[in-house]
């Protein structure tokens, strides 16, 4: 999906928000979420010799977001996450070989539907769309140069739960995200590498 399509999708989301907001008799909460996440890529690709596959290894990272409640049961959440992946080449009957590593900064917007909202918990789920800004593939082999990567549009599913504690606005947060994502490498590769990560996050949230 091109950046132009992402722009069109973002405009549609804003238009929907603008249509819903005036009709909302009661706004929802505003909530900040932040914490750590663990990303598990499920895709792979072919970058080298025949019979070799190239994969991104599991990685820890950081995330933060802000949700604006359009209604009591619907909100728009804008967030960012930062990760660094090791890139590994695998071949049958041979040990895995680290090719290099890549940084990833993702900016995404989710439309959250709050399925269960009580004093003890808040469960939400909804679609997500965003942009993945990939850093260069920085190789560990001295005979290779670094390979630039293009920014890519990503989309998928966002879900989570907030468990309040104490009498203030603080809560424990857990979240799940699955996104359809590729990375396009230029230079000597000119190949797409599948990522499609499952990400699990934990942290804190604060409503006001």
C-alpha cells in the first residue's frame, strides 16, 4: 500500500470522526498509555542464496499512545512504537547467521471499540492503520554495505485491556497488536521481506 493510499485512509478516518463527534451526547475519557512491548515477526523472505530464508528475530521495544474518547464506547488512539530487530539468515542443516539489524519506528492510528467498560476493567478492540519508518539494514559483514529501506504502510488489529488500581486515573495496561507489514530493501537486494508481527505490550495508563 502506497503512502498516497495511507493519506486517503487517514482522511476517511478523520471524516468519520468529524461525523460522529457532533452527534455524541457524552464524550469518553482521554487516556495516555505507555510501556514496553515484545514483537514476534511471523513473516520471512528470500534475500540470498537458493534455500536460504531471511527473517527478523523477536525484539523488545517501547510504545506510547494517546486515546481520545469520541463516545463512552468508542475512541481514536494515536500511538508510536520503537524497535530494533536482528536480521537472520537461515538454511537447513546450517546454523543461523546474523546478517545485521534494522530500526523501526511506527506511527499508527486505531479506532477502538470498548466492548466492556466497568470500574474494574476496560476491554477494547479495533482496526489499526499506520506508517512504518524503517532504518537501514546495517550489516555485520565487512564485505557488505548498509542497505536503505523504504517506509511502508501497515494495517491490522489493535486490542487491549486497562485494569484500574487505586482511586486515581491510573491503570495497568496490556495490549495485543497484529499487523500486516513488509519491508522493501534497496541496493543490492531489491527484495521485499515479510514481517507481519504479533506484538504484546504491558505498561501503565492514565485517564483524565
